C-alpha cells in the first residue's frame, strides 16, 4: 500500500458499504473510474488519498447528523411522551434536491441522506428506545394527499404525509 493512505482494501470496501454507495458513486465522488474503485477494493492499487479523505469526511458528517438528531429527539421526549417517528427518504437525487435545497451542501448524494436516516433509526431504537420508520417519498401519493387535504407544499406537510404512511 502507498504511504499516503491509511485505509487498506478491506477498510475502503467496508466504508463504502457502510455508506451504502456503489463503486460508481465512490468513483464519482473521488473523480476516478468505477474500475479504479474496484481495483482499490481488490488490493490491486493503493486507495486514493482524495477518496479516503472524502469518504471519511462523509462518514463523519453523517455521524454528526445522527448525534445531533438523536440529541434533539431525546430533548423532545423529555418534554413530551415518547412516540413513533417517521423520516422521509428520497429515491433519487433530483427529488431530494427539489424538496430539500437548503440541505444539499452537507452530503453530495441522496443515498447518503438515506444512510444517515438509517443510522438515526438504529441509534434511536438502541439508545433512546424510540421507533423510527423510514418512509419512501412517493411524489404522486404526496401530491394526492396535499390536494385532498387542501395543503400547500412545505416541510411540515411532508412530515404530516409521512406520518400517514406508518
């Protein structure tokens, strides 16, 4: 392995899988080909220091989101009884970008927000004993709900819709 990297082939593969990314997505984020990522994981070539830094930074960003969200949920439940929560996950980057433009800077792919939501779900159950359900955002069903309820588009109304999907 190259002296400029600390991750070996197994570690880079585990990190990629824990983030829920494909070889192609890691390549896109690292500015290399999918084949290069596959070569890293096979131990044929050293892991790019840019890729290592980028993936570790993403993992740390997700962990901070998990901690901050769980802290907020814990604080909420000190004021009111525990209840079941739902989090929206978005099937495509385009839908995520359309409905969450203010959050786009933190993580570069919708899949990473979904990974974050999964980790929050797990942490809430293990630490806070709070059940979180991940709800896939279905644009058509959400629009039908808004029309039926006479609601405009808003984050709050997406949350209300998600709650109806549990």
